[in-house]
C-alpha cells in the first residue's frame, strides 16, 4: 500500500480528504495531538483514541535523548512502546534543537548541540535525523530544516531557506521507501513571498509525499501567517497533503483550512489543559477563576468527553485549586476532544460546501461568550 | 434497606462477607483506595471502578477546607461531585487535624485549628464532624476521636481514650439514621491491652454499625500492631464489620485479615504510584532503577491492568525519568489494581478455607523476587 492523500471534496481553497498510511486512514483536515516524549501528556493512549484522534506527533529531539532511538527501536518502535497502533508523524528534531538545546553549532552539514537534560553532546544531520525517525518507526518523517528566526532580514531568511533546501534534498535521499510510509519537505522563507515561492518550487522539484509550511507561529502574528499561506499554498502540488507546523489556536485552524491546509499540530490543547485553560464552543475559560467555584454546569454542554458528561465546572475548579492531577487529566482530555470535534465539524462543513457559514457560526459563538445563566 | 454486614464464610479468625449499603454491596475483606480531596489521586473514577474497587475513602479534613462541606452538599454530595455512585467512607477529620493543621487547641468539647492551606480558623466537635460527613453524603461516617500519639504513657493513652469514648457517644447521638448509611466507632488505647478492652467495651455499649481500630500504624511496628489486634478484635461484636484504619502494606493486610479485620484504607498504593514504587506479585520495585531501562517485559505478568497489558517496564521507566504524568497515572492504576486483586484472592481463599496456604504462597512469591530472566 502506498502512502497517499485523496481529495474527497473542496470548498473554496479548503479540502476534505483522507491520508492512507501503513498504520491506517486519517481524515483531513486533521489536528495532531502532540506526544512529545512518547506520551500525549496527561492522557492514556486509549483516552487519546477515544477523542477521535487518529494521527499524533512525536518529537525526535526529545525521543533521541530519552529513551533514545535505539531503545525505541528495540522496544518495537514508537507505536508499540506507547500503545498507539495508528499513524505517527515525527518532526526532524531541528526545531527543538534551536529552542531547547544548549551550545548549538550549525554548519553546512548539520547541527551539533548539547542535551538540555544532561548536557551530553549530540549531532543531527539530514541523514541522521531521517535515520532516527526510521528507528522510531515514524509513519511520516519530516525533512531536517532550519526554522528561520523571526524577525530576520531577507538575506538571512534566504540563506537559511537555501540551507533548508539542501538539507531537504539530502533528507529525501536518506528516506528509505517503505509501503505506507512517507516523508515531507518543509517550506521556509520567513515572511518573504519570493523566498516562499522559491522554497516551494525547490521542494516540489525534489518530490515529497507531503509538504509542510514551517517557520510560522514564531511571532509574526496571524495576519502575516495567513499572508504567507496565501502565497505558499497555491504553489504546492494539489495532490499532496499540506501541513502547517506548530499551529495553532482554533481560529488559526479555521483560517488555515480555508487557505488549503490539511494538517496541523500544536501543544495548545494539552498545555492549556495542564494550566486550567479550557477551550470550548463558548471561547476560552480559565478554570482557576473563582467564578467557577459554585458553577454546577458542565464545562461545555455540547461536549461528550468524560469531564463534560460527568463533572461540574465547580469540581474542575476544585481539582485545580487543590493541584490534584485529575484536573490536568480531565481538562487535557476535554481540550483534545474539543480540537478533534472542531476538526470533525470542519471536515463535514467542507464536504457540504458550507465552510464559510460554519466558520462564521463558530466565531459568533466564541464572541458570544459563556452562557450568563 | 438497612446498613448491614453479613458473614459468608470464616477461616480461623478471618471472615469473608459483604456490606449492604445505600450505595451498593461491598465484598469484604475490602481495601479502600484513598480519595483525599474528592479524587483518588491520578485516577479517573472510571479507572478506580475498573480495578474492582467498590468502596473508597474521603478525608473530611481536606474536604471541609476545600471545596467545603456546604459546597459539596450543594453539588449533590461527594458521590455526584466525583462521579462515584458507589459507597464512600469518610474519616472524622480528627487524624488530619493532628497531622496537618496548624495551631491546634484541643479541649473537652472539640478541637480548634488553623487550615494548613490558608491559615483560616476552624473547629471540629463530634457533632460538627458528623454533620459535615452528612453534608458530604458519606455512606459510612466515622466518630470523631483523638488518635493517641505514639509513644504515650499508659496514663496519657488512658486519658486520650476516655476523651475519644465521650466523643464517640456524642458522635453516635449526632448521627442521623438514614437507610443504608452507618456510623462507626473507633477503638483507641494505644498499645495497652486493658485500655483497648475498655475502649472496645465502651463502644459496644454505645452500639455502632461497625467498629474501627485506630491509633495504629503510627510507629509502633507490625508486631505491636498485630498484638493490639489479637487483644482487640475478639472483644468486638462478631456481627459487625471491623476496620483497621490507615493500614497498610500487603503483608500488614494478610496478617490483619487473619486476625479478623474486614476493612482497610491506606495511601500506600496511590502514593507509591506517584513515586515509581510498584507493588507486584514479585514484591516491590522502584521503576526509576536503571535496570528497567531496557526491560521489555510487563511490570507484572499476572496483572490485567492497562500498564501490564499494554506497556513495558522500559516505557514506565522512561515516563518516570521524563517526569511525564502518564507514569504516575499508569502506576497508580496498577498499584490500586494490585491491591484489589490481592483482596479478591484473599476473599476467595477465606471462602475456600485455605487462607493460611494462600498467605504462605503469596509471601513465598514476594520472597522469590523478580524473575531473573
């Protein structure tokens, strides 16, 4: 079985379809919960599955340090290790090297860095990153790139993008073809349209199973991000999946789907779940707020997660106030459920040709805020 | 329906039977997972149920401070608040006042103390403790007592026990009879046989739905604890359940069941689950130990919990090393499952008249230690 994406319906630039992979089908547009170190934080794999999530993300940087790629390989790969038989996408490790690791030294061939955990020295090259992702048994591997800093001058962004394109070619060459597995290239170029187009053309010439847009959600703001998508997405092959890395808020997702993006990942739902921030159809609430202390209503009356069907806002407030682990556990579950339901509704709207009306209704409910009763 | 305990089988001093309560049946001997602040730490209520647990414990001291008894009452009681429809036993609050609260002042009528959370002033009397437990909707309420310090002179233990007996009478009088609800008295008297017998007689004269043995597992050691049980248990009514408070290790449980105890609670399985200590049929392991880093075996091959059926010791080691919440979540689940399976096997052994042989086999497997393969 070959790795493929098929388009079932379009609505403007938005597309609904499905990925076929060695580890199962995934309907798109899809949001991937982040399973950094081989676990979606505060959730069992069963709980993640129960939300409807079918594709999750693992972080190569974290996994190569702990437990180590060889160890994951010996344990049968990431799927078996974490009890997630479905597809897994891993990033290349490059982004976290830049954001977490110490004493980074970038050269034309790769990057040397020290572990943020124990200071040990490591090196990533396009070839070693792809090799590690293969040991992890990633269904989708990402090419090693340099996430261009923001802000950057056009000359800096150009040099950085050119390096990423050389690494993309080497990453593609290092990828071992296996039925149902794929490798994605990553468009860079900062906020500069010409560079983005040059990058998209370079990647298309190499040929990947899918194309990611990287270097966004790094401080440029939503308008600039959407501007880059408006330029970049039309330059990508129409028959391949498009992945906007590290994005984002529900509103970001609505806008990016409308611009033709098929895949997303972000720590927002899981991180927010640990800090008492609830994503709901009525907007975002901070459950530590004293106004929830006696609120006997479900967090979100439209949600079918265990938190919303079995507990009150008052109980969740109590759990966070007492720093009980069940607070983060239940709210992470809810937030991941919210994101999955959100994407399910978007997919249905695209198939029914009513994405714009759906997006307007969703935004209107957010703006309305919490039910005052 | 009245609160009752029926004996189905005996094996020496050990008894197998069942509690009938307003919130369902509970087979005994039973171990209660501790749900301190309205949550068994790191577990959903569903997960607790899945282990076979049918009776859990809540701490009045914690719940009266946060979220507060009136608030729990307004939320429909502890069962509804935490989604645990089964029976719940609450302690009186007295033990935690002595171990956690600040600026305690004990008088003949009750105890005044400051919250360890925010320094606010509170007071517990026999009447207020029982009233709070009623607001919490505790299936089984405990009489307010003073947990006699260890060590104590016989005079100190006598005075303390006498106070507890006066409070026991007041607690019993304050308890509102409701079908299927019960109140237990607590035997005190330190390690002094005459005091224990005096206390048991005093409580029996008052008349309770069950009898607890308190003031143990406070540093006196297992031998002294068993000595107190040998004296105390025969002095308690044979047709009522007997509860050894705050105990203990699996070995403590084996010994106490053999001496006629029917009910237990202890933080060991849940606390150990958060600190990487695993209770297994092969003894206790610390999963942080480096020897587990590449151990691809299940934690306990005889256990059916999600950790043991879906993950390796290496994965659990990895989760604890990375301080991932899933480590405490999965290991707490396992430890609670272990304790429930342990009690289920004890109940079966009593009914089949082979408790001594069963206990010997269980201890032999612990002594054997981990499978060396």
